[in-house]
């Protein structure tokens, strides 16, 4: 059974940093490209970052390029999102998504506010 659990969210001041983690289990984690999505209240879901299964190629939404970094450790079955220079508009629930299995986790809340 595919299982993804996000963690690392919280309240941070503008300009601060957070690192999100997504632990995968029940599937071949290293076989799947992964995405981080986010959704803010009243807004459409936005794909934030993407990483391939094994080559490490990454792509980012323009809104986060240069501030966020996606990475993965296939030995630990874990996906990461390092978020720096956070802005209030980054406030959202962040989800990880396993493309090959069409499965996402329950999300972790990120709130950027002074």
C-alpha cells in the first residue's frame, strides 16, 4: 500500500526557512518521479517543484525558482523541499506526490507570517 507522510511544516516569519520532508513506504520509491504541490485557501493547486526518479533533474515553478530546492534520498525513501526566503504568499498546505503511483500524502501546513 502506497503511503506518503509529509512533515516539517509550521509557522515562520517572512524571510525565514523551512525544510519539508516526505517519507514514502509501500512502494518502490526510487522508481517514481516526485512533485511537491501546494494549495492555499481559495486558490488553485500549484505544482511547486518536480524531480526525476534517479537522475536528480529538477524543475520549479517560476514563483519559487531560486528560493526552493527539491531533493531526494532514495536510500531513505524520502523527498525534501528546502524553502528559503519565504514570503507570505507561500502560505499553503504542501503535498508530495508520487507520479508513477498517482498518490499524494495528507499534506503539511506552511504559514508565513509576522
